[in-house]
């Protein structure tokens, strides 16, 4: 999923990139129940970032109801999926050790990769999970992959584009939970 919450930080990035979405997340289900990325640890503090299990209803997205998004599906083998989940387990078990790579974001704009161990920005994280699982979609390092690279890739099948909370599977959850 690629998203745009409309926050000050995302608007600054958008001014530079001219891309419609500036945040990338990885999910294994179409209902987005399990979604991971690098971003805000606390919805109200944009300066405290790192590895996050994103929760649409209680996390950062809950504070930005006008979030727009695009949701894609990538066909992978069962083996690739299992590899991704094994790599993801390392992040989950050690989530406190990972930091947000703000210098990496700046490095992309300077066309110079900036990599630190245990430090990622959102699209670098998703690209790295794919790359380490044997899925090579671009001829560049994960540290140079932007959210727009996902949008422009022909490998992804478009499932939905619009307001996040208008996405049908989420609307069903909200109705069932009377949100």
C-alpha cells in the first residue's frame, strides 16, 4: 500500500518528489490487518520513528481520516512469501533496535544511497524485504527505491485507489465493529 496522510512531513516530501504518495507499507492480507513499515512510532510524534506494525484503526492513520492510498497486489510464490515472513520476524522480534533512516530519505534526493545497519525508511524497508526474498524489481539498491517506484512498476496489480477509509474491506470491518 502507498499512502498520503497529508501531514506536514509528507507534504514537504511531496513538494520535492511531485509524487502522489510518499509512504509505502507491506501487508500480506487484503484487509490490511497485518501491515508493516517504517514510520511514526506514536501517531502524535513525527520525530519518533522506526519499525512499526501499522494499525489503521488505532495508529497514525486513525488520526488522518482523509488519507488517500493505492493498494497493489504482487504475485509471489509460496516460497517467496515464506521468506518474506521469516525476514519480517527478525524485525518484529527486534523492533526496538530499528531506527527511521531520515538521512536515507535525504540521500535519495541527492541520488546517493545512505545506509546504516538497523535503519530504514518506508520504501527502503519494503524493497529490502522483497529483494532479500529473491524478488528483484529494480536495478537499484533498496536504499534508492521510492514509493513512486512501486507505483510505476508493472509487476504490481492495482486493487484500489482512493480514500483509505473508503476501501471496501475496511468499510466492512468498520460496519461490523460499529466504528
